[in-house]
C-alpha cells in the first residue's frame, strides 16, 4: 500500500486518509478538505489515488480511470460527460475505449450482482444445455463478448479459424445471458448493432482489430449496455452514500471491467488466443486477416 501525500502541506488543515475506489487498489490519499476535491472524479463522484485519476483534455475536470474515454481517431482523453456531449449531435456507434482501465487490478465479481437481472458468465455450451434442461431463464440469449464470426475464416458458425486463433470454438467461448433474441430495444440487439458497426468501421478502413482492441471496445460498449438495459439494485447493499445515479454509473463501469477481465483471460489462457491476434471483421463478412499485418492494416482504437 502507498499513500499519496496532501498537496498543500498546510499544517493547520486537518488531514484524513481517503481510500482509492478502484476495487483491488490498496492505495490511499492523505488529504485535507481543501485538497480532497483534486482526487474526486467529477463524473462519478468517487475518490481515487493519483495512479487512477487524470484530467479531461477538454474541460480540465478530474476523471477516474473508469470515466476517462478516448474516441476513435482522437488523442484526447475525455471524461464521461464530455464524451456524451461530443456524441449528442452525432448518430451511429461511438468507437471508443477506456485507455486507463487496462492498468487496473483484478476486481471482485460480486459487482455483477449489482444489477437485475444479475450478470452470469458461462460457456456457450453450458448455455445451450441450460436451454434444454430448463435451467436457463426465460427470454434470454447468450452474448458472445466478441462475435463468433470474427474467429472463423469461412462462412457459418464453425470451420477453419483465422491465423492465431488458438483452439477457439464457439461452444467453449465464454458468454453471458442478455435480454431476448435480437428484438428491437433489447440488450442483445443493442450489443449486436454495436459490434456490427465496429466491424463495418474496420472493414471500411481495410483494417483488423486485435483481440485486445475488441476487448477495449466491448468494455466501453458494455458500460453503455448495462446502463440502458439493466436495473441497478446495488444500493440495497448500502455500501456507499453517493447519489444513486453515480453509484449506478460506478457499478456499471466496474461490472463491464470484470466482464472484460474474465473474457480476455478466458480467450488468452483457456483458448490460447493471443491479445495481439488480429480478428476478422466477421459481421461485415470481411476477408480473413493475414498472418502478418502491414502498418496500413493495423487498427488503432
């Protein structure tokens, strides 16, 4: 554990220790009431150590590693509010990521229970079995964090894999249950539309996103999906006194990060797909990525 010292060094100010609200971070900030706002995220209202907070390029507000985002094609780091403002006059899908979140420690999975319905991760094989033995909830489908077609070199749900896809198979891929079966307004349709837009963007550029870049994009997309389609029930646990809306945002961001951690770990360690493996723009029916990409074929999120 490390402690960030109070920045004002004024002996007359009362100093207290504020824990970092990144799950798994043991750092604290020694701060007085004058300096503490410098460690509070303007978007979610939670307190972070100096390792996990930065400044929004646009508005200069403090922003935590969860709330800071980067839009595709821009080098600016924007907080949650500035990203929302930037996208308010546009249509379509925001290709974005949370660039500082990749440095976070592993989170506790209990945050997945902060929403109703709770988020349950399971293999596609188990999900299919649950549908036949009556243990799968009504009106849900299994969501692949990265579309199955991105790993398949040909048409159909199975077949030869793209180069570097290890021992990937649809049945053994990790999924989670989302609402309904691709109907308008449901979580499954929303996620598929975002994935399609990402594939179309890459295909239009003649580029291929890697497994890690897909995880970056899907972490961002999953935050938005949870906020749109799931009910926050974490307040019942009474952990925080922050306003309900900010607790909901904070939990959605943590839950999306947990999903991303577990999915990427499963891809890399169970299916032996490297984080640097370029994937096919499957939903766009794109070409199979070559074993070695040229500079022009590399996607930069």
